[in-house]
């Protein structure tokens, strides 16, 4: 029985949409209720939030494209200024789609110009009787723009006096968006993380045609058993599933095991999954290089071309800054001349030591030191001449 139902759309279209957005039926059903029919006045603004890879962008693109609703889809990271953002919306609106041939840029310096040009574009595209959806992905970037941009988008329907809905997609909650002066409150919709059952269902849909669905589902179950605790990113799990499936199939291809011999298949894939654990979220080698590395008979954990957790290479000056900070925090100021000057002259030897100086400095812990002393030690321990640039000071803050 179909889950998605709406009188404005054919059942076949909704059934196709339901198959394209597994495990997100409740969110899609809520969005359909908010959107209503094409000519109906929709909610002015919708705020959708959730963690990375929770399906926000994919669901919105699939929903709007499957139902063929007029929309504009803009990534706020790519359009990092208000002018680029407003012009991109107008260009896509004039083209009728974000995938058709792009029109020439429309100069738009202020939001007043944008409202005027937006109304003209709706008339030219014959969209004044339909709801137009403006989707802003990675909407948290709007907080870095002018103070009027976010409140204006939330009230775009009121400003243009047209049937337009602005949808904001973000990874942070609405409380971190709300301006201090207040603004129009959007309809808030949360996309929860995929559970292990959801991931199992979604990943199992991509099984190769030459293998049965049960065989691939058993492989996904093994993969999630290894990676679910450290990685719940759907895209990363899809990459790992595609990358390691050939190794899982090797015993079956060589006819050393059958598809139901889960124990033999697990023993064959286990060392390779352990290797892959070291490179989750990393792209230090390509997929083809990784497949060649898997063919080499090596000890698990010793992978050529891949850095282990214990071999992290810091920037050149950062290493020396750490050393200089260590020396400055554990050595008294009076020893700097003796340690870091080549021609420091004669030093009078004396056996007199204060009572607290008889204790090792390492037992007393690190001492605070001024920035000038840190830089002076850095200049003395680096072989070549170091210019006090912004790069050095930025690494001082990082250290």
C-alpha cells in the first residue's frame, strides 16, 4: 500500500517518488502537505535542518524534479556574497531550470532590485499563478552576509506579493540563525539521522544484477557491523561498499565458497575491512590504487601510500613553534642566553641554587611565557632566516 498520497498528483508519480526516497516518507509527506497544490498559496518559508548525509538536499531535489514543480536551487557556499546569490537565483529563474543553458548575468546590487527583477522573471516565465520554490542549500552561510538578507528571504512572499516559498537547508538549528532583532519564523522540519536499519535498506538497493539481493544484503550487514560505530555518513558508506565488494566476492568467483557461506566470506573480507578502517573519510589514494593495494600480500595496518594515525606531518614552521614553546615553558629565562646564543661569553659557575630550583622543571609543569620570547627561540633554532609574517603568527594561534 503506498505511503504517499496527495489529491493534486497522480498515484503513479507519488509511487515513483516513494521508491526514490526510501526511509524519508514521513518527511516527504509533511512537505507535500505544506506545498499543497500548484496554484495554492504555500507557506512563505521552510527551514529544514539535520546532520550531514541525512538526505536533505537529495530529498528536495528529487521531490521538486519528480513533481515538476518550478524551482530554483542554489548552493550558498558557491554563491558566497549576496550579489552572487541574488544574481544566481534570477539567472536560474529566467532559464526555467538550473540545468538548462545559462542566461547572461543580471546586475543586482540591492534586495530592492532583486524583488523588482524577480517579479519580472515570474511574469516572463508565466509562473505568476503557480508556487515557485527557492531552495537555498547550506543556508548557514547567509549569516555571514548582510544583516537584511536572511530576514528578507524569510518574507520574500510578502515583499514580492507573489506565491513563492523559500526553503532553507542547513546542518545547524534555527536558534543559531534567528537575528537578535527578531524576524519572521519559518516552518521548521527536522531530518533525523539514518538508523542502521535505514542504511541497510538504502545500501542494499544498489546490489549488482549478477548477484542476488540476499547476497548483497549480507555483505552490507557485514560492512555496517564494522563501520557503523565510526561512520554513519551515507555517501562514505556507499563508497566503502562499492570499493570492497569485489574482495567479498572473490571466494565465490574462485568457487571456493557459495553465496550462503557467510563465515568463509567474512574471513576473506575481514583484513581488508580493517585496512579500510584506517582511511575512513580520507582520499589519500584513488579507488584504483586502493584496489591494487588490496591485492598485495601485506600485514594489516601496513599500507603503502597511506598515512597511519601515528605519522601526521605538521607544517614546517608549526613543528619548530611547538619545539620553541616547549623550550620556553620548561627552561628558565636566565638560561636562554646560554642555550640559544652562539657567542654568549663566559658564564660564572656557581653552586648556589634556590631551594625550589632543586626540583626538576618537568615535575613542576610548564610555565607561562611571553610571545616575544617564543619568537626569539624560534628564530634561533631554525637554520634559515625567518621573517615575522602573517603565516607565522597564524600558526602561533593554531599551536
